[in-house]
């Protein structure tokens, strides 16, 4: 507390019969109640600010940070410290001014997932936006991203996440009995908790360009894949499989996993 408590003030200014004996006991009890009310107001003021201490320490409690994050549409990172999260919450207005750009969308994904992740986005107009593990951003125009042969669907885009060893592929097949495949746990094909995928979808839906639709979140386990010089899709990736010479084979790259994007449509 950075204020003098009411008990101390009373004992320094009150008459003697209020600072001794029964008067002191009553005064002490009333002073403690007053102290509690003032402390509550003081703590409430701190909850408005994620970080206002000159030393850089977080002054708001964790539950207040969570509430501010919900209001500011910035979810806390999976392993993010209170100090790091508070700094992200402070710059929320500046970030939202750039909302609707591929750069800021990838930056928010990086803030949630943590260090070591790289990202790319592709759209049917030939734009490839990249963000490496160090936050360096590059843009290549004129790439050929032919997902399913439908070049008229201009609003579609794809987000590629390079987990750099943080996630692994699942060794279980569809139909295998396992308690892991329940609410908020793993998914078939990739060992990522479902709640993390849901948060990623929410981030993409919040920060994506207006009027666009994320078709897939692609988890690329090979960092050399989906390079702008050779983006990979050949127009047959709309389905998981295709028929070649009368035989059904996988249509998509086997070193990646393909999750639903930011919406159902």
C-alpha cells in the first residue's frame, strides 16, 4: 500500500479516550475496515493497467490480464509470462490499427504460439507473405498457388505454420481407441491440443483481411516445403486423394498436416 492506513491516522489525530482502551479497540476495527475498502479501490485501479510500474513489473493480477486480453482480442500465449503478456496488451491499439494484414495476423500467431515458429500465407492472387523465427518479414508477388483449380475464388487464403520440432505427427489411425482424442486434447494426424487449434482459428478470424476466408491451417513439418519458388499444390489438393492411372493415391504433401481454417464455409 502506498497510503497511510486509517488506524495510524486516527491514533495521531484523535483524542486520548479514542486511542486507548475500548476506544482504541473500536477504532482499530473501524480502521481495518476502511483500509480494506481503500485497498480494494487501489487494486481495482491496478486492474485497469496491464503494466504501470516503473520497474517494468506487472502490477495487474493474472485474472485481470485474462479479462483485458478477452476485451482487447489478444489471447495469452501458451507459455507466455505475465510480463511478456502485459507488454503485448499495452500495445493493443497500435496492433489493431494494422488489423487486416497478413503481417499482423502472423505476428499475433507468433505471440500465442511462442518462440521458434515460422509462418507463411498464400492467396490465389499470387501473394506469399513470410515471417521467419526471428520475426523477419518478406513478401513475394507472383507465386502460383493452385489449390484445386478454382482461381475465381479470390477471397481464399492458406496459413502455413512451421513448428520447428515443437509439434509431432500422430501415429494413431482413425478409429483407434485412445483417451487422447477427447475435448481439448489431441487430434488425428498431429499431436496438437484441440484448444490450441481453436485459439489459432480465432486469432486468424480476428486478424485476417476483411472479406477473406482461411481455407486451411497447414502444419509443415519439413521447413523446406512450401517455398515461394515451388509452393507445392498442383490444382488437385481440394481433396485428400486423387486417382492416377486408375489407382487412388494421396493428393497432398505427406510431410504436412491440413487443419480446417478459420471458418466452416
